């Protein structure tokens, strides 16, 4: 009885040593930045008792990787505001957004017409009446309006008829010089009896037959 127990214990010890010596484990891991890993673990064990002992252990780990795309923030045009009514500026801003890239920017643009009106009002408040009109005459529309009204803009200290004579002599200095030259050419053609524009027949006679 004791010898049988001894033999059985010896066999169990040999089985344990053989299983530890012949074990094979294979494991592959794949990882990356900004990834999520999922998978499974499979284990198979086969024991065979035929004239001896054979233990085979197979371990398999399967990992799947999924790349996560990080969205790009949208380009938003900045708010360009002027916080004072005494500033003759206009805020401009814009943005462009494409795939993977965005840009935004802004700037201020000076309103020269606004500056001209504020300066004219300031000069008028200081009783500089001729100077206030002269600075408004830098605008070609004001210059033309003053001329048509029979009150030509000041010319280097001269006003009224003297200013008109100087503007005629030095017409190249007029703010509306190009429009002024074009007007003179048309008037010369009219005075010579030549048609400036081809007249269009606007009558309805003959459009719908003789009825």
C-alpha cells in the first residue's frame, strides 16, 4: 500500500515538471497614440498519455487598433469694434476654413470722408469759415457742387471770381480733373455739331406691323 502511494506521488511530480518544461507562450501587442485596443484571449491545452507525457499550451492574444481623428477648431473672424464715436475707422474681419487648416484676421480702415467732415466742423467752430469750406472741397463731389452753385472753392487765399480764374488756369489741381476733362471733350463735340452718343429710336411705330 505504501509503495503504491509512493509511485502515485512520483508520477504526479513528473507530470507537473513536464508541463512546466514544455509550456510555450506567444503574445503580440500593438499599440499607438490616440488608439483604443480591443481583443480576446484564447487558451488551448492538450494532454496525451501514451507511453509518456506530452503537454501543449497555446496562448493567442488578438488586438485591434482604431485611430481616433481629432477635429480642428473652426476659424472665427475676430470682432473689430471702435469704442469711440470720435474715431473715423471701420473694422473689417474675415476668416477662411478648409480641411485641417483655418485662418482668421482683422484690421481697421480709415474713413477719409468722416475725417474730412469732422475737421471741417472743428475749423468752423474756430471761426475759420473759408478753411472749413476748403477742406470739404477736397472731395470731388463737393468741388463740383460748389462750382455749379456759382461759389467756387477757395484757391490759396483767393475766393469768388479770383479763385475761379485760378482753378481754370491750374485745372490739373482740381480734385475732379479726370471728370472735368471728359466733360470738356463732350461739350466740344456738342458745340461742333457732332453727336456724342448715338440716338436710339424709342418710338413704337413699325414694331407690330402696319396695323
